[in-house]
C-alpha cells in the first residue's frame, strides 16, 4: 500500500481517537446525567462502537505496516468502568 493511504488511515484513527475522548469526557458531566436514560444508553453504545472502530483501524494499520495485529476475540467492549455486551445485555431501552 502507498504511504499516502497509510497516512489517511492514521489520520482517520487520530480523528476518531480525539472524538471518542471528547465523548468520554462529556459522559462524565452533569449534562450527560440529565439526558434521558435512552440517550445515555445510546451514547454508551456509540462510545463502544467507536472503541471497536479504533481497534479495527489499528489492526488495519498493523497489517499495512507488517506488524503482528492483536485481534480482540469476543471480548466485551469496556466503557468507563462498566462493560457492555450486546449478546448478554441486549439492546438498550
């Protein structure tokens, strides 16, 4: 793959990391706690999906740069101190 393509994937991962960090900061505010439980659940799911997306991008970068990727195997997504497992917990209300 071209260096330009690898740079674009790195940029995408950097932007995603920054956005997820801002979301996690927001989730520790009173504004977040004042949202409905449904919106809180959806934002937790979004943070988890962003984490999975980060992992996928890192794995792609590892493959593109010939590093040995560390692939997650059916591990629950860690969101703050809690874990969410859609197979175990189902969809949010």
